[in-house]
């Protein structure tokens, strides 16, 4: 995962926190600033991300877990502040993160199966190492 994507994830998280806090305290500017920062981070993160893997883990699995965490945070903040719309946003984001994680997991499984099949057809030669 390149540093641009990591920076994007950081902006997404920071934007979600600002946006959630702005909604809770009723600060429209903070909400808008958070939404804008989240969008910038998402654009940075998404560019070229699909199908990549980091240490054998599909990046969608990593991003999916991030969305699950952000969703849970939004839900918690919404519950604390009595903001049902924030709870609903959090639930939706958490559910989307679960789906993204599952899609990445399916690609991991397919990649592992392909690697195992390739190794069975062409086993590594110990003499080459």
C-alpha cells in the first residue's frame, strides 16, 4: 500500500470524526469541513486500490475493517448524542464495510487457491534456492 493511500485513509478517518462531531454539536461548518476532508481522503484511497494486496491480504479487507470501525464510531456517537440519523449512517457504513471485507476475503481465497494449484503443477525446485 503506497503512502498516498495511507494518507487518504487518514483523511477519511479524520473527516468522519469532524463530520460526526459537527452533527452532534450542530456546527454546520465543522460538518461540511469533515465531509470535504472525508471525500478527499476517499478519492486518494480509492484510486487504483481494487485488487491490491498487502502482505497477502486484499486491501479491500483492510479498508472494509476501517469502514466497520468508522461506522461503529458514528453509531456510538449518534447514540450518545441522541441523533438517530447519525446512528443510521453508522449502521450503513458498518454494513458496507462488512461487504467490502467479504469481497476482499473472496479474492484472497481465490488467489490462494490459484497459488496452490500453480504450486501443485510446478512445485518449487529446492536446487534453485
